[in-house]
């Protein structure tokens, strides 16, 4: 009776192919695990290295037709570069997050309001001006806002914003009866003001 046998050379070839396949599979698994680990470490480092702090004790404020809140964190790289506000020459980044409420200017509700000019003045607890400047329109990964990098020593401060209307930047409104906005008298003519107090700044980065 004939036996159904497999030649030894064929067995060796099959085993070599199987071993090679397993090695390739193991390499792919290890590479995937390494990429996952590196991604997790990078995410953890990013989260650990970035903390956003609320500025002032007032929290959100209703200013004109807008809701505003101020925050600060470590200075950031911005483009195009201005040496006066470059990351390496400043102490922190301040920003005002604002959205429109119901309004007669046709700005979408709950959306950022463009074309504003926002100036700021920071004072110490004795009311002495420490620094001032402008909040520039800019965009980050979470969307547009007004902000800037500034120099500031540790201490307790207040900050006042002066919000000028889009008209100062050439923004026009339709005021005819067919296509016009509800605010037929146009934008505000004097800057809106908002102040946040009791801001205890301590550089933590």
C-alpha cells in the first residue's frame, strides 16, 4: 500500500514561508503599536503643556450685542512674525472669545464678529496703567478670535477693552428698505467698554 507522503524539501519550503509570513505580521503589529504609543505620548505632552486660564473674576460678560470672555495662556508663535509680540519676547498670550447675540447688523448669532478694533489697557491694583495695546484678529485651531502676546510681570491686574465698531475698518451696511439690515442708524459711534478685575497673573510656564 502506498503512503501519502510529502517530500522533506517541500516541508522545509512551506515552513520557511510560514515563518517569513509570521515575521512580517509580527513586524507590522509592532510598528502599529509603536506608532500608537508615540501618538499617545505626543498627545499627552501637548495636553500637559497647554493650560488655558480664565482672566478676571467677572467671567462672561454681555457687551453690546456680544457675549465676551477673556482667557490667557503661554505666548504662542504667530505669523506673520512681529518681533514686539514674538513668543520669545513676551510673557503670555491674552485673548477675548466673543460671539454675537441677536442683533440688527445681520451678524450670525453664536458666531465670531469680524472687523472689530479692540484696544486694551491693563492697570495694577492702584489704578496705574501697566501696559496697553490692541487685540489683533487671528485664527487658531479652534477658530477665529482677537488676541495678542504681551509682556507682563506677576501681579494682580484689571484689564479694560475698548471695542470700536466695524465701520472704522470700512465695513458697510445696507440700509435701504428692500435689502437693508434692521439697524438703519448704523453702528455705534463710541467704543463699547468692558472690564475684568481681580486678575491674579502668575507665570506658570
